[in-house]
């Protein structure tokens, strides 16, 4: 007994103090402050340990998030809008900060977003949208409303990695130059705000219009309740939300509602992804509604299983006329990986006529969505482009693709989808152009593009390979190779089928700092390749191997930045 007491005494006196010195003391803190300005300013340190934070207003947990909280020198600052509670006392709760931390002493507020380095970063895409700060992934709620294109997007405002899913918000008059606004939808009782779509309720079927102004209705998945929820706005700047789901959870995994108006049946149609059964069966669930609030199950279309991601996540559903077939229209159903089906739709059931078609053969292009209510009747898509931008002290990560117009065309294989940049992209041209004309090229020839020095570029040409085995277009150090025998385009290890058409290959390439977007045969093949291009290399070259090739209509345009 004496020996045991001695052991305890020695532990308390000699061992425990040493352990305490090795283990940093942490504490949970609560800070109270009055909301006086527009923003709460939050310090972020990339790679720091994540802390959980909560903002309590009038006894309600109004904002909750986690972040890599900087307790010393921050890499950047996040800005949270708090002026809707101006004059009220707010409690800010933070878990497990260092006991000696003075991170919120005092709490910083600001009426201005004073960060000055946004859009000047080395790896900021110069004509592709990316958020000022934080992470982005899927485009959401894309709609034309009140004279503007609205792009919502999955956004983590408080870190450059995935998390805290919120709907970010940007608007544009021309699809090219975007103004980022404050975040539109924050996590609430339904959970983080996952992906979805938006429509304009022109006929006020929902009863949510105000003073004759139609409402923009936004649909998303709440990633706690796993139901489909709505929010709405009549001015495109302020948003109201319904707390209860309009479509409660159907199965363990269901998400990403896309809503359209079906004119022949005068009903709204919702499509969203649902995992069925116990074998990871992917499916698209169709529902209909007269008023955007009350939904009735209509039909189901089944896709792949497990890692077969056909019709998995983020559905897109629309009708287009078929070019070259007078009076013929077809419906397109696709999932996040852009594999698509073409068929018919009667307002209740989609009947596929061709399945598992694909014209996107790039790297890290995912979850695209198209604009609803586009005023010219075009079907315009923007996709999430997983660019490699989480470097150094950067405050942002990931970007969007160029806006692309979808068309259906008649081909010898059947009806097929094309993607091409919208006409507005040509407005990026700076006025500086190079038009070398038509060239015949062979091995060891002088480079016909040798006099061009360029960073942001648009390149157009038509290639007739003849007896050449390879055509190599080098864009600032990145080889885009056409293998004639295999009829493949290859860029940075990415391969895409590009069959010759009447012995020719049309090629369009857009080069930004963070990659290439390549279009062949007038959009029958789209090949986005994310690669950070060497800033010091501004050269272009064009060459052939194994024989003589002809290249006609060569045009190179220098592009302007959008920021």
C-alpha cells in the first residue's frame, strides 16, 4: 500500500507536470460583440487545424462553419456578412483555440472588403470565372433573371478546400465578365446547401411573386435532411427560404434537383439523382408539380451501378431542335460526368432512344449545368473545371469552364450533341491577331508560328493530315498532338477520339494560365485539359511528322483578361 502511494506521489510530482508542459492547453471561447459594420473579418491560415465556429443571434445558431483559423499571421481573410443584425449583440463561439490565443481580441469588423490581391494571383485563370476567395465546385441555379445571367456555385467562403457548402453568387450581362456578390444561401436546419437549379416563375404558379415581380425559385439539396428545398427572390439580391423540404428524403442518397417548365402539360418537372436499393443503383427520379411546392412522383430512369457513373449526380434535362432535321426535337438527359441519353419526353416519362453517349473527353470537367430562361433560346452550359490552384498562400481554389452552347446535329452515327464556346467569347479578343494564312508543313520545316509571343490565346485552324503521321501544335510548352492513324488528340496524357471528317480536322483551342479547352470538328469533341502553364513560355509552334500536311485558316487571337 505504501509502495502504491509512493508511485502515485512520484507521478503527480515529477511526471504529470512534464506531460502538461508538452501538451498545449486549449479552450473553447465565446466572444460577445455588437454588430456595427457590414462584415465580420475572419483570419485564415492555409493548412492550420480546423476549428468549429458558431454565430448566435437572439439565441439562435444562425451561422455555423469550420475553418483553418489563423491564431498568428493569417494567409488571407474571409468576410462574413453581418449587417442584417446591425445593432444587435452577437455571440461568436470557437472551439479549442490555444489558451493564450488572442485571435478574436478584438473582433474585427469592416464596412469594406479591403483584401487587395484578389484576381492578381499567379495561378488565377484570366478569362474563366473563379471566386475571389474560398473553394468552389458545382455551378448551381444558373438562370437568366431581371436582365442578368445568375451563376450560383458551391462555395466554401472560409477555406480553399471543400467544406461549409454555401451557394456563392455572381452575375453577368455578357456571360464573360462576372461580378461576384455576397453568398446567397447559407447552411441552415436542412444542412449544408448542396447543388440544384433555378427557374423564373413567370406565371406566378407558386404565389411567391411580389408587386407584379415574378420570383426566381431556387432548388437545392439540404445535406442534413437530405430533402429538396426551395428559396426565392424577386430582386436577384435578397433571398427567402422555406424551412420544410418540398420533397422529403426518398432514399439514403438523393440530391441535385433540376427543374424545368414543360409547356405541353403546363407542369413543372423536377429531375434529381437517387441511389436505389443496396447495390448503388444510380437513377434519375422525375416528379411533376403545378406550383413548384407540391410534387408528385412521375417516373424513374436507371443508369449505372457503383463506379459505373452513368446518370450519377447533377442531372441536366432539356429539349433542343435537331440541326438538319426540320421540325424534329429531342430531349437530352445527362449526369455529372456528361454521359448523355437522347430520347422523347411526354411530361411524365423520358424514353431513351440512345444511351451512354459522350462528347466530352477531357480531364476534371464535372457537374455542368445549363441556364434556364435564356433570352435568346440558346442552351448554354458552364461546368466545374478542377484547376490546380491551391498553391502557396492563395485564398481561392477551382474555377468554371467557358460558357458553351449545346446543339443537336444529325450525323452518320445518329443524333449527337455538340459543345462550342458561345459567340460572346469572341469579345475577349484584344484586337491583336495573327493570320499566317494557309500552310503546307512537313518534318523539319520552319515553324509557321515562330513570330508569335502570347499568353492568353484563341487558336483556330483546319488540318488536312495527308500522309503525315502526326500533327503537333505546341501551345506555350504544352503539346497538342493529333495521331492520324488512331485519329486521337492527345494533350498532357489526356486522349480524345477525333475522327477526320472528309479527311479534315477542325480545331479550336483556348489557352488560359490554368489549362486548355480544345474543340474538334465544330464541337463534336470537347477536351478540357487542366494544366498550369509555364508563365515564362509564350511561344507557339506547328509541325508535322512522317509526311506532308496542309493547315488552312490559321488564326491566332490575343485575349484580354476579365478581371
